[in-house]
C-alpha cells in the first residue's frame, strides 16, 4: 500500500442496492466495502498533526472517537484493537456508524477539497466486525458499590448512561414507557436505515451486565417519579425532546395531517410485529406531502415509497442550499447549509421544492385534499406566486420544541426557560 495515502488513493464509500430493489423490503440496503477497499480507505488517513475529526468545540466527533488511532489499527489489520479503541469512547458504534451525520468527516482536513476520509464507513465496519467475531460480550464489574440508580428513558443516551454506570458496579434500572428499548432508534428511524436486531443485541449485552429494564413503565403516568426518588440513590432523566413543532394554519384540523412521529413509529411496529393503534396511517395509493427538509422528513419519504405512495413531494421553507459548502470558510464546522440528497429521496421520483410556505389546507368531507402554498423570498411572501398541491396525506417533519412538560417534569417541579429565552425553545 502506498505511503502517500490520500495523495494517491481516491475516496470510495459504501454503495446502495438499486431503488427498484430496496423499496420492496424493509431491511438495510447499504453494500459494505470489501476488506481490501476498507484497508485502502484507512490508508487515506495520514494522522495529521491536529486531528480536528476527534471533536472539540462545535466540530468533529461529539463522542471524541480517537479516529486516526482506529484508522491506523485498521491499516495494519488489528481489528480487535480497533474495536477496543472505538468502544472506549462510543458505547454503540454500530448505531452511529449507520445513522450519524458524520460531523467527523466534515471536520476532516481532506474535506477542504470535498474528499474526506470515509470515517463513518470505517467505524461501522469495525463495529460490525466486532459483532461478527463475537467480541461484543457483557463486561461485568469486578465489585459492587451498593448504590442504586434509575434512568428514565431508554434512548441511546439513557442506554449509554446505564451501561457505563453498571460497569462501575452500580445497580441500574431503566424505565421505558414503550414495549421495547431504543427510543428514537427503535420507534423513529426506519428499519431500512437500521435493523432493530442491532438494538436487541445491545440490550442482551446490558442485561448480562446487570441492567434491569422496566417496559410499559411511563414515569409520571403509571409510575410515580417520587417513588423512584425514594427507592434510588440517583435518578437520571434521559427522555429527550418529544413535543413536535406544529404548523398552525387554516385547515390543520382536517384528517390526513399527521406529525412524522405519528407516522414513522407505526411502520416500525408493523415490521417488528407489535400492535399498531388505530387509525392506521398509510401512504399506500396516496399523494403524500412532507413538510420539512431534515432527516425525519427524509425518513418519511423512504417509508412512503415503500408503502407504495402515488406521489411524494417534500417542501422546505428555507431557500435551496448551494451544492457545495465553501470549504475554506466552513471547515471544520459541520456545513448545515448545503444541498444534500438522501437515499430516500432517490427511492422514487420525489418532488423537492424550496422557499415554499404552506398557507392553508383544504379538503372534502373532513379529509385533506390540497395544500395552498406560496413562494418565499427570504421572510417575505412573493405576491402572485400562489400554487396548489394535491395531498391525501400530509406529514409534518418540522422538528421538536421541547420535552413533554406534563407528568414527570411538572411533578418534579422542573423550571422551564421562557419561549423568548436565548437558551432556545421552552424546556
């Protein structure tokens, strides 16, 4: 292998099954790189003097993965040591290796020329190799502290917290309001992006480490938070932000208009065989409009195409971003204003429109049928640019505003910052 690394080896990343193949199933469709290609891609990393990919203030890896180190270990074929290194900073690299937006690659020095090291792919390959080889086993503590900790919420933050606390000898209990652990990864991100057996494997590992999971346990509703405070030495709140941002315009009350997180969890439950509460929200045979241009909106698109929607259109109130960021200006920060096309948007003939505001919904017999839109110029509406879109199903994917206040947080007397606070949304 050349010692000149990125100067002679071009960037090569994972591929996908063809759209006509992948939309027929709910399984992952990413095609892994061959071992020799992974080795070559790891050689592109040349251990630069200041590895901004590591993470830091506002850029790079949020978990501070030691990226040049594990790249070097892959280069020399030391996969087990690479796994040990990766797991020293990241509890669940097979999950981040699938769904993380890879700010590490944005911070890579080579991204100045739009050809960063394929860090996310190498991370996922290390994690998958560890699973394949049986290296992912319970890590039990050598002694117990006698302390008891409970964690409310079994998303990735709650699970990682529980695992770390259990490994130092605490007795750890997780309370989860749903039937299974995993939070947004379990009930929000579609199976075609991450199959849920990956979560089940980690839950089994954590049970082997002594973590106790309590399911269908909604703290603040059917579990008293003050009882937990009395029974445990510490309580960790890891519930996340779950209140969706609404679109408060005329016609919002019509049937067929739903939040993304009403739509996506239903399909995840269908795939896993869990019951789905009526009414079923399905895109089959419908004109679907997705409001919001982020990852959640993209997940709605991929799900709608797999449910055989008649058409899918995605609207974004912001203007169309440039095709490429200005590397010297943005690096090493993650370029938020950049035109990106997800695999879901390529699953079908997805219509994408920017700088569009929805003014109202209209329908027939209480069911939404049309969106009434107008084009935007910055914050100003362009007079005379009004247009309509057919819509039998509207999915609102406009982000989240704050954690749920009712129940647990109110019972705890948690203070919430005001809506106009510079700290962000209330809660």
